[in-house]
């Protein structure tokens, strides 16, 4: 049973050049990637690698100075090309260059997750916790803080945004595994919001919400305010369906898939 929420405020901007629904993506291997700590609000970085160090996909590059269990990891295997700093030695970005010589990761195994503490610890260590946001304040979730609800958006209503649904096509098993895992962390529900014509299979462990209305209807903050508003003293987590699928892949295989769909 799906609930429908209609959002009336907002505006859809019809800008030419958007990617059509169902468009075929061309796979491109990244030569150099840059990881910017400023993309992770509330995260205070401390490096654990140096220039020239070999790294594998999923290896921590930095952790939070206050919450040391929270990592940001490398999305590719290669070598740390540069650590770029700004004023007062602030870390602006860490550049990782893919190399011909493969840097193999340790053999992955399914994580042993018996309780909420184990789950949060595994998500923090794997870099997946940093891909989510805690509200209020829209910051990287704090370990040990129990979210009253978790909100997942399966569509992006912004102009020229790629389709999140296309990005997770054929990943219903991963979505189900991710939702099952997050349902053990929250004291409330896991909400997955889609458009009415979505083909994503919503697992039984999640509550399906159909969102109608213009942009910013795809924003998780707007969805949360219309589905289950946050009360004083409460905390929620928000993420998109791609991150949920990554969590599911991590649960199933012991390694996350860091491939990303970009609209050009």
C-alpha cells in the first residue's frame, strides 16, 4: 500500500538539454578523481594517506578528527597524486590517479552486523555513512545518534538532473538489502519516495510514498517535512536511492560499488 503526498509549492524549470529518461549511459573509466572534504558538511578531515601512497577502491583517505570512526574512502584504485591545501593548510582536495598497475583490495566478505551499533560502525568505516546526511543541519551523520526516521528519495526533480531510477536499474536486490539494514538502525520507519510511474520494487521493510508536485519535490528535506516532520530534539537521516543500493551491495558482498552516473 502506497501513500500519496502532493507538494504544491515549487516550480519545474523546463531547460533544454536534459538527459532523456532511459538514455543509455557510456561507461568511462576515471583517470583522476578528486575527493573534496567540503562536499561532506560537518566533517573535519584528518589525512591517513600521503602523496605517492597506493590505494585501493574503498580504502580510507581521511577520517573525522572528532568522530574518528567516520571515513571518507577512495572511489578508485590507484596512487595518491596530490594533497591540495589552501589557507591555514586546509585540505581542499585529495587527488587519486588510476594507474596501469592494479592495486588490489583485500578479499571482501559479508560484514557481521548483529545490532544497530555494528551497522553504524560498518557504515562509518566503509565510507557509506559519509554519503548520507543528518538533519537538522544537513551534516554527515554522527555515530551513536539514533535517527527517528530515514528518508530515501528515488528521483531528482532538479532541472538537467540524471535519472536516479536509471542509475539503479536491475538493483532491486541491493535496494531491498539496504532498506532491510537501515530499518534496524532507526527507531521509526524507512521511507522511500518515488514518482507515480516508478518501476522500482519497494521492499517490505520500507514504506512507499508517491510524491506529486514540482521541484523541489525530489529533495529529501521537502519530502520529510511533508511525510513526517522532525520534532524538537529528533534527528533523521536522508539519502538517495543510489546510496541505498550501494549499502545493499556492501551488505551482500562486503564491498561498495562507487561507480557514478553523471549527466553531461
